[in-house]
């Protein structure tokens, strides 16, 4: 998250495994080249910042809820925008990252 908040594409990419998968807004980005393009266009170009609000490790599935902000189109988005990042790590690198805007929980 520090790499994202500093808009450092190389530092962000250093956190991902070579064959990683990112799913963001129901779109899949497989491998370093596609993830790098996603980071550059949708994170760095839009000056996206993340502020963690909750973190849980559920048996190796890391879950981090973050407040997202930036210069992206915020039409019809809640304020603040809280998205949940689900990720798995292997050998110190992110192998899977899903970024999801969840509905409020139904209890």
C-alpha cells in the first residue's frame, strides 16, 4: 500500500509474483505485463490512494478493507469509498488479488 500511495509502479510490481492474477471491477489481469498496465493506468494515472481501515488474516487469505481516494470518476460512488482487497501471498509475493466493492453486510 505504501508503494501504491507513493505512485511507484516498480515498487508495486515488486510485490507481485510473475504469474499473479488481479481481479478489479470484475476484470482479470494476468501476469506482470497486464498488471503493470493496470497499475499505471488505473492507480498511478488516477492518483489512487489507499487508507487501510481493517485487516484480517483468514487462514492465509489476507483481507484488507481500504478507503480509496483519487482523481477517478466518483459518480454514483459512496463517500467514502470502501473496497475490500482479498489477496494470497506465496514466497513473499502476491499471487492473487481481488478488489471488490461489497454491499453492506446482512446480519
